[in-house]
């Protein structure tokens, strides 16, 4: 009898504990939502940023930080909603990025602007999706970033889009019949763009004569390039970042390949990675990019002169994307009227913004819908070749 | 025709591997130390050349002199490293010296990151001479030609130096038995210093050739190149000078042919697979002698 009673009490306790568990959080969250949206935003909104400020891809990270900081300073100077931004260096490394993200999370940021390159962005997106943290990457182009969750957005266009645009460009503007592709087998960005280019090129009726890979630590590409040069192709597509690309272009010209070399937005910065007396090797190089400094519009020219005044250099497209991203975040927080994650995410999804890198809206995956510029390098200068609307 | 081009590509990379591998193998032969900082001497050589070229040009001198400056600087650096980091540990267990070598490597990398920033810097194209044309569609660039010829001359010269000169003889003697060599009146400390100087000087030559062929200099550039050259040295039989030359050249050629004819996606797997097979059959490397360890 005693035993039965004990069991009954235990069962009752268990039951009440279970129901308690299921009912309490929902009550909490609903009341929390109400109070925060009723109160609006008090004090500055805390934004976390991840960027590689040192290491191999530091040029991108620094540009993103500079572009975003310029925008936030302008926003804070206007009065109204204030932002408090914390930038952490992740050195372009996945593990460093994850550690930095966790640090930002414990500092209670309301939204994350970052990461900059594809590989760390994918890793961080995975965590942000679990935490339901509003995340917007200015520059991460890999398709896999925004698929991790509905809370993740991107300002730039994706890898597959760039591959498609450049394949169309090779066919229509260069009248290419035969193309070759070289890609970095250990980099998501490179593999993603290369795959999309290959598919689009084949669909457009061009022959892909060579599809060669190389490793991340390789410096010598002459074996692959000799093969490619021997195949008499009209264009070589190399989707990688500027340091690698500078080496590949130098060696391509060395083995006697003088036809067109095409690339994606990772080419931005390649002129600085080639010695000044050697920029002739960069002629006949084309790449897809987010904006062009020769654009006449007022937004672009204002941004250019403000950036120039603050940092004393011409902003690359990474800076421009980060600048737009900061304004997109500002608009979203104003619209949400709170720092509640769900409200901010809904406001971000409804973004309709006219920025430096063009008119931006987000599709159902959180990917941007916008224009692409094709840039040609002439005597060490980036010039706008044409604009493509996707 | 393509095969010949690919062979030349392979020999060029292989020559650089061989020059670097010589440094590993000479130091190993004489003090039984794998000098992991050797790869970073290449990086130092690259930065020295990068810094010196504009100075030379503005002083109206030939930029070619950067090779001499780099050799001198690296030779001094090699000797200083030996004196400061390795000599005090000469009686210590091998593992302590090995860890010291890794420490020196990390120290150099981080020092140069501090001085020159971690961002890669473009290397000036001072070897901008017309390529050697051997018929239509077939030309060898000047850098390639220079790399292959210079490496060949250096290797032959080194072989002569080791076999015929008094210093070469002392090196061989110290390598065989340092104790007995000292009893025969050989200055062991000086011999070891000279070995480090020559090894590091070779790294400097390799570095100027390497930076001219792959024109970017960065603080971590030595680690991958150093590792590959070390593998080449083991492949040829570490401690054996002809082994390092043949090992380096073979590795370059195998790498290049694999990328061209087997798979560029899997080249590392194929190259290192071949190396593992060779070492399974001949654990001491191609030129290695089977010496039983004295107990």
C-alpha cells in the first residue's frame, strides 16, 4: 500500500513537471515578445561582426570592416537608432570563426554581420541557425550558407549565379567555343562557381576541354596550364581568390597562354597582388563583380567620396557590400522596432533597399536578387565592361 | 611535345626541391638533426631579396646582386641559429633539438609576420628576359632555364666541394664519427658551422628562384615548400647528398606528370602514394645505406 502511494505521488510529480515544462516557456516567450515590442529599442543595438583582419584573405576582411564601420558611423551620426558594433578577427579560419562567434554570442549581440569568406560563413551559419540569431553575410557567396536556416541572409549574389553569368559572357561577348576550367579542390567557393560554370557552359553548347583541380597549398600550376595551353581553348575560367589567381595568371602567361582568363568576385584585389612592372599579364582578364567604381549614380559616388575621405583608398566591392549590409540591418531594426530575433528576421526578409551595389530584395531562401557587373582589367585598372541582370 | 614540356616543368620544380632538400640532408648527415627551420630560411631569403632589390636598383646596381645578399644573409642566419639554438643542446636528447628546431621555425614565421605583416607581397619580376624559343609553340621561360641550369651547376659544385676539398673531407669525417674526427685534429664546431652556412646559402638561392617563378612572398611560404623538400630528402635517403638531388628532381617530375596525365584533383594522393610504396620497399630511401644502429 505504501509502495503504491509512493508510486502514485511520483507519477503525479512527474506529470506536473512535464506539463510545467511544456507550458512555461511558451508563456514566457509570448509575454517577452509583447513587452519588448511595446517598449521599442532601448539604448544601442549590439551588432557582432566577424571578419578576417589578418591572414591570407585579410584584404576582404579589412574592406568589409571598413565599409560596415563607415555606414554605422554615418547612421550613429544621424541620431535616431544607435548601433554598438563589435568586430572580431577570425583570420579566415573555420575554428577561429566558431570561437569568435561564440564569444559574440556570450556578449549578447542582437544580430550578426558576417562572416566574410564562404568556408567560415557556412560553419557559422550552422551555429546561427541553431541559435536563431539574425545573420546577414555581406560577401559569403557559397550556396550552402543561407540554406542552413530562415534567419540567414546574404547581400551578395551566390556562387552558381557568378558561374552562370561568366559562362554566358564567354559565349556571347567572347564568342568562345572551347573553354577550360581550373579550380581549388579544397575550397567551397571555388568548387561551387566552377561547377555552375561547367554546367552552364555545356548547356550553352561550349566544349569544356579541361576541368583541372589543384590543392590549397599549391604554388605550381604549370602542369595543368601546359595541358590547357595545348588544347587551344578560347577562355580559361579560374574561380579563386586574388593571391592564388595572381600566381595562376603569371604562370599561364609564362607557358604561353595569352587568351582570355575569366573569374568571379575573388579576382577583386588581384592588381595589388602583381608587381607594378608586371601588370601587362592582367590584360584580357574579366570577372564578375558586385559594383563598379565607374558607376555614375549618386549613391555610388557619395559612398566613394566618403570612403575615400575616411580611409584614403578606393573601396573594393567587399567594402561596398558591407556598407549596404549595415544599412539593410539598420532598416530591419527600425522596422522591427525591437531586438527580438523573430521580429528582426521577418523585417530582414521583407527588405527592399536601393544601395551602392544596386537594388536589393531577398528571395524565400534569404538570397539577394540584384544586378551583376562584369569587370575588365586594362593596364592594371578595373573598368566596367557590362551589367547583367539575373 | 607536351610530354617534354611537362618534363621541363617537373625538372624546374624538382630543382628547387633538390636545392632545399640538400640543406636538410647536409645538416642531417652531420648533426643528425632534422632542421625544421630550414623551410623558413627560404622565406627569409625571399624577404631579403624583396627588400634589397629596390635598394640595388636605386643605387644603380644590378638587381641580380640580390642573390648574393640573400645568400650571405641566410648563411649568417643559419650559422647564428646553429650557435644560439642547436649548439647548446648538442649533448641533449634528439627530441629536444627537434622541438627547438620547430620553435625556431615558429619564431621566424611570427617575427616576419610582425615586420612585414601577414599579407603576401608581390615579388618584382627582375628576371624579365625573353624566353628561349625552340620552334613554334615550344618555348622555355628564362626563369625555368635559369633554375635548371643554376641548380645543376650548384649540385655539381657541391659534389666537388664535398669530395675534393679539405673542408668537404672534414664534413664527411664529422658525419662518420664526430669523436674520432676531433681526435684527428678536425675542428668539429667550425665544420658544423660551415655546413649550416652552405645549407642555408642553398636555401637562399632556391628562394630567389622560387619567388621569381611564383611571385608572391609571405611569412608562411616556407612551411609547405620545406615539407615537400624534406620528403624529397627522405625519398632520396636522408643524409646522402646525391639522394637529395635525385629525390628532389624525381619528386618534381612525378608531381608534374601526375597532374598532367593521371589526375590533377588527386595529384598529392598519387605522389605521396608512390613515395610510401618506395619507402616500404627501401625504408632508408633510394640512396640510403642500411646501417645497423650501434647499441
